[in-house]
């Protein structure tokens, strides 16, 4: 089993967001993470901008991605 660092190594934030949106959609991300960028007029571009500027939010998104990848293994 890989650790979190290995799972996230070389994976871009856009790739992470794309995979999470494919799995959960904006509504699902909002219900899991409670972030305005997934609720108020959501788009990939605005979400990426917010996540790149907000370390705590990026950490939550990366953690959800790691959980998803780990479940799929």
C-alpha cells in the first residue's frame, strides 16, 4: 500500500479535481468538504484558483483524493 506522499507525487491539482468531480460532482464535493467554491457558481477554473491560494482547502481536497484512490486499490 502506498502512503499519501507517494499517491500525490506528480499528480497535478487539476488531475485531482478532475478525478473527484468525475466521482462525486460539485454537489458531492460540497456535501463532503463544505467549500463555497463547490457550491456557489462552481467551475473548475474558480475551484482551482481557490484551492491554489488556500492551503487548508487544498489539503482537504488532496485527502479526499487519497481516500478515493486507496479505496480503489
